[in-house]
């Protein structure tokens, strides 16, 4: 081993004293901050996950409405031309809301049609769809009033579309 030179070689590994000191210092720093980060010294508990997006319920509501329309078409195929475009519009609303909120679309099993859709005759089924559509319109209008400006136009157009769907159901 040579002395007097700060970059002298130490041992058979061929590392300089400066490299060894840096490595030891880095290891000490990492070792010290690792345990301290979890001890609460730097801010306590980790931040809780963010709350769900306030528009997320509109996604499941739109998919629920689409499933109700599809169930009505299954029960009454003669209504297909009238109801399938509305079901498609609800799926498009859900997809756009999902994109805007960054919320994943739920699985198809999570949005099964509500019991009773298609039960009874055509007029009873249309009445059930009208009621569900009115509730969906009201929920969208309420969400639009509370939404930030960047989202209010989208939610307002969804509420307006749901109002026009009521006319299809007359």
C-alpha cells in the first residue's frame, strides 16, 4: 500500500481510498434514511389514497342504464331499434367519463341489469326505464352543478342526453 496520495490503491480490488470513502458514506446515508423514513420522523403515516372521483358514480350509473336497456331488448326484441341506440349512448358516456376521471370501467358482471327489467309487458318495462332514466338525469344534473368548469360541459351534455332519452321512452 502506498501513502501520501489520496487516490492510492487499497487492497487487491484496486479501489482508491476516495472510492472506498464514497461507497462507505453512501452506504451509511442509505442505511440511515431507510429506517428513518418509516419511523414517522419525516411526516408520520403515509398519505391515504385519494378519494374516488366524484364523477365515478355516473360511470356505473351509465353502465347500469345500458344494461337495463339491453335486458329490455332481450325481453322484447321488437324494441331493439328504439332502445339499442340509447344503450350505446350510455356506454359511450361511461367510456368518456372513465377517460376524463381516470377511473377504470367496471366489469360487465358488476353492471348486471336490475331485477324487474323486462318483467311484465312492454308498457311496464318502458315505465321502469323512464324512472331509471329520470333518476340518472337528475344524478347527472346534480353532478354537473357541482363539477369544475372543465367537466361541467361533459356532465351537462350527459344530463341533456338523458332528458332526450325520456322522449324515446314515451
